[in-house]
C-alpha cells in the first residue's frame, strides 16, 4: 500500500538528513506503529506519506514514496486527499469549520462527493466514532478526547485507504486514549484501512500494532521481535525482558499469564523500601505514625478513609498487605498505627519506621507548604472546583490525576494565583497566591505550564536566563548554571523555539527554579517526551524532592505517577475523590494503575525499577 | 402567526385543533430544520431599515425590545450567539459617545432651555463653525440622544442577526466560485478568538515569571510570541486544509477560463461605471442599464467560475416556509415603517424644537410588532443545547 524506496529527507542543504535511506513496504490493512526516540524523524516519515513533506514543509526528498501507486512527488497533498487521511499532533490546528457535523463533511465537500453519499457517510462515521450526541456541538466546546475523535472522523469520511496519525493519544487521559485506539482497531478490522501511527506512549498502543517500525534504522517487524531490541519500550516489555520471558509479552494479559514464577520469586519481598516516599526530614510530618502524635490530622485521616474505601471496591491488593501489616505482622507494626502506613511499609517497614522516628524533627508541627481548605472555583456557571481540601508538605511529591477537564490545571493555577478562589482558602507558604506580588510569589512557587513555550519570551537561551535571573532577583548566572545542569551542552545563542520538546521543558524548569521556589508545580510534563527524556525528568524531579522541594504534578501518565509520586490525588468533576499513598490509590483503581501493578496484582509493585531492585 | 392560524382554519377545517396546533407549533431546532442564515439577516436588516426611519425613542425602544425578545427566544448556546450582549454594549457606548460629542462640540440645534454653560475654548478664525465647549441646551441633548438611539438600534439589529445566524453558514451560501474566499474568512474569524485566548494565556503566564500581568509593557512583550503562535497555527491549518483536499480544481477548457475572466472583470467594471453614473449629477440615464448589465455579467462570470471547483455542499440550509415568514416579517416591518414615514412623518420624528414628549404612534408600533413573528415560527433551540 505504501512503498518507500530509498527515501532520505533533509531540511537544510548541509545538515544531516532527518531520514536516511528508508526502504520498506507497508502492506494493505495493517496497523503499523512507528517507534523511536524523539527527533529521529517519525513526524517526517508520516509527512512523506501524505505529501506534506516536502510539498508543504520544504526540504529535499530523495528516493520515492508511492501510496497505492501514486507518487507523492508528482501528487501534492490535495491530490492525495482521497487516499490518505492525516491527523497531526494538535487536533485543534486541524479544524476548518466550527461544528462537528460540518467538520466531518468538509473533506468530502472538497472532493466533490454527491450530497447523498456525504449524508450517509457522515451518519456512519458519527456512529463509528460515537459522536452522534455531539453532532451539532461547536468544536470549541469539546474535550480533548472528543476533539481527537472528531479529527479522526473528519479524515475518515472520504474513505481513505491510508490513515496517518501523529501521537493521537498523547494529550488524552487513559480512558479517552482507549476510546481512540478502539476506533482505530475497528477501522483496521472492519474497513481494512492501513494505519500508520507514531506514538510515544507505547504502553497504550503497542498491543494494537500488527507491525512495528523502528526508527532511525527503519526496520519493520512483528511487535514482539522489535520490542525485544527497541531502546524505547513500555514497562510491560521491560518487565518481560527483566524476567527473561520468551516470547516477549506485549499486553498486560500475556504478561500476567507468565508472571506466576516471577510472583513466586517476589513472594516474601516487598516494594516497601523502594516505594517513593518523602525524604526523611519531611516524611515525619505527613505520614500516619507521626501524625498520630499530633492528634487528628485531616489529611492522614482522609487518606486512611480512602484506603479503606478502596478496599471495598478495588482489587484486594491493599487489604492483603494491610492485613499483614497491621494484623499479622510483628508487634512493632501493630503499634505503628494507621493501616495505610503499615500497608506501605509492609514487612520491611519496621526498620525504616524506627529510623524515621529517630530522625523526625521536633514535634512542633510546621505549617504545611500548601494548605487548601474548602476551595471552590467558579467560572461563570461552571463550578471548576468544589470543596477541595489538600495539604502538601516540603519534600513530598504529589500527582494529581483525573480525566481531561476534571479541574487539575485549575487547581494548579489557583496555587500560583492565576485564578482567584471563589471561596475557601489557599495558602502557599502562608501567602494567599492571588493577592501576592508575582515577584514575591515566584520565590515560593513555580509552575511549568502545559505548554512550556508560554514561559519563554526571549530569542536566545542566554537572554532567557538573564531575564530569569533579573525576574527572580537571583545572582546573575544562577539560571544559566541550572540550564547547564539540566540541559548540558546547549549553546547560549540557541533559539528556544529550536529546542526539542524535552529540552524546552528543561529550560522552562530551569527558569522556574531560578527563584528557588520550595513548591514546584508541573502541568502534564511528559506530553511529547520519549522514554529517555522522561527518565531524565524523573531523575531530576527525584533529586529536587530529595532537596526538600515539594512537587505537585498534574498528569495522565500513570507510569510517571507510579515512578515519582508519594501520594496520588484523583480529581473528578472538580472534587477530590481519592487521596492517598501512590501504591494504594493506583493499585485500587485500574484506570490509574501502571502496567507493572496490573501484571503483579495484587501485590503493590508499581515500577520495573522496584522489581529489579528486589530481585 | 395570526395569519398562519387563519389560513389553517380556512383550509383544513376538518382537522382537529390538536393536530393543527402540532403543525403550527415551531419544531425543536436541529440541523435539518435550521432556518436559512439569510432569512435571519433579511429580518434583521428589515428591522434596521425601520429603525433608520424614525427617531421616536419609544418606537426605537420597541424595535430593540422586539429584536431582544426574538434573540432571547431563539438563540442557541453556540459561541457566536454570545455576540448579542457585545452589540448591546456597543450600542450604549454609541449613545454615550454621541451625547458627549454634543456636549463638547455643541450642536446646530437652536434651543432655549440652557442647562449649563461649559467654558468655551477660543479657536482661531479659520476653524469657523467649530465650537468647543459653550452653552448646552436641553434640545441639543435630546436631539443627540434620539440620534444616538437610532444608531444604537441599528447596531443591535445587526447584533441580533449575528446571534441568531451562524456567520459561517451564511458564507456557505455563497456561489461556488467564492466558496474558497468564504472558507478563508471563516478560518480568519476563528483566529480572532484563538488569538485573544493566546493573549490571555500568555499574560497570565507572565505571572509565573514574576512579572506584572497588566500594563502596556506586558502586552508589548507577549506581542511577538502571540504573533508567532498565530503564524504557526495558520501554517498548521493550511497544511491540514491542503491535506484534506482544499483547492482541488477540475480541469476546465481554456476558452471557458478566458470567458470567465472577461465576464467577471467586465461585469465589475460595468458595476463601477454604472454606480458612478447613478450618483453623478449627469448620466443617470445610462447609469441604471450599465449597472444592470455589469451585475449580469459578473453573476454569469461567477457561475462559470464555479465550474472549476469540484466541491459539493453538505446539507445546505433550505429556504422553506419558515424562512419566508421570518424574512417576510422583517421586510414587512421595513415596508410599513417606510410607508408610515411617507404618510405621517411627524409622528415618527417627535419634535425637538420646541421640546415635546415623544408619543407612541399606534399603527407604526403595531407594525413593529410584526417583527416578533420569528419568535413564534423559527425552530426552538433544544433545551439540552442551552445547558451544554
């Protein structure tokens, strides 16, 4: 269906080619997944199929790309429109009209299909993608997942033989991503569409792929074969490689069927010492045993309430470990107090409890860094947040999760004073953010927004750093030193726009950290990051947490939350519906549990790293 | 509506009252029965024409009330529907501006009721006839108010059309040759709100850098990023449109292409020359035929040009009975008001010198109420949509 003949693409005459000598054939009706680290030319390869590269982006293409026999050199994108449907990274940049139904019809109108045909196909597509309810809605009012489905639908209506998608699920919450992927699978099964798809979040897509195409080497093969050598791979593959499973499992289900021996080996060990937890000096204030000393603390009380709540509904993981922790354990554990703490500590907990008790600071309970009480935020008639209570202590990492539009970003905005609370109190280090001078506030709290570019105004990295120093009143060179640490080897005169997604995030992080804020907020930090960039980010954030920074991340990335967060707060419809230690919350709600936890359930293992350390 | 009921009673007397009610109750709005955008615009323009024929504040108020009632009864919750409030505010602003100008610059209206006297700025001889400051009379203020109210009513009528009719749908009704220009306008229109959103987002993001979010400097500093963002988005939309077949053309014989060009260009020239002839002192004789011929040639050119585009239209709005009623009600208001103006102009223009209290002339007021017809015949937006 798609034939690449010795294809190379270079954007500048003297630069390295972005794609080099790609030579392969994508057969009809296959779902092909493009994988590879950032910047190996995944988007470029996708662009060559639709003809946007080089007709639209410029650059030189050598070799030949033919789609269903049509040569993309002689056919500009509009002449391929009936054959190839393309959805780019940002669905909102895709829309031409303003309502769902018109958008679905737009491509067919351009191709000049008969009105009767258009009408029928729009109805079919509305059903196929579950958009019938939304047909008259203005696109501006749709959520991220809905938009992504409309974007896919809008290129499906002309019945293209090839569908090209660039990171279709990156911006989506787990359940919206599953909706989109289910649609793609239906297309492949029911209509025989050839789908070419690039995605960083392999844990979501790899099980749907018929073939995996690994860049930059441009080798294509069955998913299991490619995954066994690929430098980027989902956690379930990492676990499989670690355990030496053959053939490599790609789905949680396959892995679980082979997991019995691994589970047996892990029996008697516990992730306790490996579960991320606040660094020693902060831990004493937040956790169960210590809070007992200070009398009732809403946070701890609620956390345990949540955990017992989860026991009733979720998988039996927490109850099992809790039973052992509080009941069957040594006498020391019984004394340890609140069940959720014991559950996390498990058997290895005795020692660390002991240690923490010794290192715990004087009982004078310092005010938590973040104190939110009965917070409500309204925008017009919409109640974005309702009755939110939250505390964050220094050194603690907290993950805010929940579906798109649940109020995560609003909560973060409230913490930096971008949104004024309608009622209730918000205190960051004792200050009310919206009433504090921004210059003062950036020394207390820093937010890296969803689009790190929003923070960057200057046209070179050096100018950006100088401005950041001036803004924060830091000694000149502070920001530059941070950049050097987070982003080694970036030249002073680089334009922030030329940095990759991960580099730009690091620069924004450096800018924010210049003011040395004890509270660091990140909104969706792993969007567009590959596994390597994500691993670097995780390492950096762990370092910051160990230095006593409190970190709050709003994220859809369950794997990130599992690796990083001490506590997970789930927000739904503007309310906090769960708040507790990561292991408990994440294991008890399948939508938010990482792959390793699903494989090794009911035991609370969350990451490959923990398993590796325990073996 | 009352006429429609009468017709129904006459034609199917046998039908039960309930079924007649069913037929004549406005249906719930959906894509299928959406009123043609042009009908709403004709209705609103009719009201606007009526407003331009009177200065009676009571009649103008009635017109605003009629437009406002229809908007309240029939607008959806779509983004463009929110423009009505903006137009009302703009109208009020115009009234205020008109009064302020009258206060400051004086007015040729002779008046006896001097309210107060502003200090007058002495001006040199060569600006004779211009006055800044000076005495302010009640007559001049009332005149300015009436005048401003007229302008405001015109604006509010336009706002009503904007709120009731999707502007993109109106552009969809353009002839095929102009369709692509129409799409460009639609895309441009969606850009404005996007850019406003960008500005707000970047301004609040400045807070994260510890810089004040207000002030001229803030706007200047985020200007470049906003423009860059807009440029990037336009490139992305252009790529998407291209990949979806925008601009595919059918092959047309060279002769047809040339004829199209000649007809369109010639037609436009004819329209220009014709309108000049109509407006100039002499030449009214050849003006009208030239204008007509130019229009014909241009329309023919556009139709011929439409052959180059292969595109078809998905569910175009149909012009049905309800569209006729809506457009007709607007036209009726305009026609009745023009007629009333010819019949009894003084009733529509309450005296300013000497001052007298405006009255509500009965028949013109009744004819304005005809403009309420759309509130009964246009499809009702569904409740669900209102809440969404």
